C-alpha cells in the first residue's frame, strides 16, 4: 500500500497520516489514533490495519506497510460490508492484538 492510499475508507484517512501521527504523538494504544483522526470509527473494517500500522511504527519499522493493493483492500472491505465477516487473515491478526 502506498503512503497516500486510504486505510480508513469511511473518513479518507491515509496510511501516511496514520504513520505520521504515530511517529509524532507516539500513542500508547492504537485506539488513540481513532480519537484524533476518526479512522476506524465508521464501518470498523480498518481497525486491524490501524493496529498493524501502530504496532509497526511503535516497533521502529522504517516504512510501516500493509501488504495489499488499494484495489484488493477495497474489494475485501466491500465483502466485509456485505457479509459482516472478515477474511481469515484479518480475523487472526485481530485475535493476536
């Protein structure tokens, strides 16, 4: 995913904005990102991805990333919105955090 691609599709919050917020503010919990940027407060699809970016940034990863294309990400979100179920990898990521 590129820096200017949206992680939160409801509120159009980019990966760049989330990572920069984490680097600048160093929030102890990913939920604080939602309080400031509103990311994750709409449909909820992006919450595991916000957590992943937060985890990577706090661990000092130089270029935090989500290994998906914007098109695939949007397609998976559309499935989530229609079924209410996450693909297996997002569910598993959510359980470990």
